C-alpha cells in the first residue's frame, strides 16, 4: 500500500482504474458450477464479473484496506487475507485461478508452485493486464506532461509507466520466466478491446492510483 495516501488509496484505485471486458471470464471448458480463485483481487473489479459467472468465488487480497472495500462492493465473494505465495486454501480445491493486473507483483516462482498446488487436475490459470491502447479522446497529453515533469526520474527503478498501466516487467516478458519447467502447458495469449469512459474526477483518481503519487504525503499529493 502507498505510504502517503494510506487507506484512502483503494478509493482512488476503485474510482480511477479500468475494469475488464466480460469476455475475460468466458474460459473454454470452465463451467458455471466451477470454484474459482482470484489472487491479488484488489477492490474486486474482476471479482464482480467472476461472481456473476461462477458458483463459488474466493478472492484473496493481502492489503486490509483493499479487502475491506472488496467485501463491501462484492459480498457474494469469499474475501480472504493471503497472498499468491501463501494461498489459504487446500490442495486441489479450485478449478481455475485468475490474477488481474497483479501477477507481475508476485514472487513468480513461489506463486506458480502455489497456484499449481491449489488447482485441480486440468485446472486453468488466467492472467490479465490492461495495456495502453493509444491516445485518449479528448486528449489528456497536457495532464500527462504535467505529471511526468514531477515523476521519479529512474523509470527502470520505478518499474512502470508513471502515468499509465504498462509495467516494465510485463513489457519485458520477465513474468513468463517462472513458467519454464513448471507443470503448466504452454501459455496462450489473447488480446481484447476494453475501452473505458471516465469523467474528470475519474481521471484524477486514475492518476492518484499510481503508486508513486500515492506514496507522496498529503501536502505534496493533494495539490
């Protein structure tokens, strides 16, 4: 959790971050009666699609503030404290595992081993990221320039685009390495359109949800 905005940060995350197209939960061979697990569930943006599709949804989120908001917004899910590296479920207990905008933050080798442990035979793992898709309409270039002038200088150390969602670890493909010699079959990739429409306050919340901004103390962040 960012140290500056503390428990307020999940509200910016929920208001500003994009959701997911409904097609992401349409997984071949995964029936409505399935039990599914979401790791790093955040405020439940994907969880809400999962509970409308599958019989049982377990949402694991390590941050207390995020999990409280998830539970209030999506009470149909079983919200549990835990992490991808230490999943609080029995072995072979779920039919699918989802991780949305989260896998690049996991300890990949430990997470892959834990995911394989909780999945039933022939279970499915679905990893999702939202990526930039070009200029916005109307343009927000001026706001981005304003923020980039104030962002940390070392982008590689920061690990992500200071004004958008692409992470250097995702872009580099480093997140794929833990799957080498793992029990999983070869990864398959699908890209889906996911346009988002937000208002002025939503755009401010989107920028505020960036970790480097959330880390700033109120005196610097709020102005």
